[in-house]
C-alpha cells in the first residue's frame, strides 16, 4: 500500500498569496533557485483555479520544450518495442507533438473526440477522493510543470510528461478510458477511507504499473512505466504475477524504487472486462469479501 502524497512535492500558499513548492532535499532541482521560482510560478495559477475558469496557460521556455522533445525522442522506440497495441493506437490517434509541450486545453480538445476526457490543472497533490472521483466525470487532473533539466530522463514526481505522455495517450484509447471512468465510479461509491485506498492501490498496479501479455509477449500499459525511460526497460525482470485484486491492495511496496512485483493481464479483454468489472462492482464490502476468499 502507498500514500499518494509521497509522490508530489507539497504546495502551500501563505496569507499574502505567496506560493511555495516544497521540494525534497534530494530533488534534482532542490538547490536551483531559478527552478524553484519557475515551479512556484506555474503552481500559483493552478492552485487558485476553479472549475469553469479558463485553464491557466504556461508559456513554456525553449529549455522546457527541449526537455519534452528529449523525452519523446528517447521514449518513442521503447514504446514501439515494449508498449501494448492499445497504447500505441491511442498515441497515434491523439497525435501529440514531439517538439513542444501542449497546453492542457489543447490536449483536452484532442481527447474530446476520442474518449470525452478533459484535463484540469493541478498544482501538485490532489486529494484521493477528488482525483479518483473526478475520473467518473471524464476529468483527469494534470500537473503542468516539467522535471529539472539536469536529468531530463528522470523525475522523482509526476510531471506534465508523465501525465500527458503516459496517461493521456492511454485516455485516447476508449476502452482504457472506460476502465478509468469505472475506477472513478468505484471511488465515488466508497464511504470509508479504507475502501478508497483499496481502489487507489488496485489502480496503482493496473493503470499506473500494469503489464499485459499480447501474443505471448509481456508489454506495458501502466502510465508509470510508459513515461519512465529507465523502468520501461526493467519491467520484464520483475516478479510478474496474474491479476489478483486482494494482493494488489494489500501488498507492501516502496514507490521510490522500480516496482519489483507487477501484475499482468492476459490480453486487453482482461483489462477492460475483468479489471473494469472489478471497478464497476466495487463497494466498501468488497475488500472484506476478497480477504475472506483469499483466506
């Protein structure tokens, strides 16, 4: 089990409106004051944004666009070799540029005709109930900042590359988008923190770090793998297990390292039908039932 707050640098606002992004001491940009100021300039409008407002635009710099271009260039051959067909089809349909970062509303316009999803800006961490529940409405909360330029192929936290290259190319596939909607509906039905955490943990081992057998070959569909230059090359060496929702939700693991245990769907139908069906039927009684069945 994990706490999603560990994934994001906390963002706070003082009474005078000053926004601070609290980077960990080992963050690549921790000692770079220009990077810190840039992060805070991007976080401020997102932090104050309300549904119905225009989505804040970020005028990305040449250096930021170069980070995007570098990651897209390096990930492209890995996607062709290691990503599931459904992701590749979504990627082709969405047609993201590879030389510059798109604005969130531009990505939303592309997704609208494919899966009717849209992006809302996030300064950093979004509460679990809001993040997952919003998926039921076709809303995905996305950060807008980029990783530090000293390590363009690494980020210790989700950035706009993870959100857009990883998640939005998945959302361009209607079948996978529907699984995410069902996860959101499951979250909305939860009346207990334990139930919501169960949904979040299964989501982690499927939509974030899921793998799948296609024609006997293990391929990635999790956004965390598809947006990671390093981890996408390592997942075939993990302890790969069949889909087991109770294990997913009760397994102890460390999010700061490559995932040593992954769960593989046997083809797209297991993702859309079985995982999607799990979310569609989930309620607060499900964890106790699955624990009983596993005993």
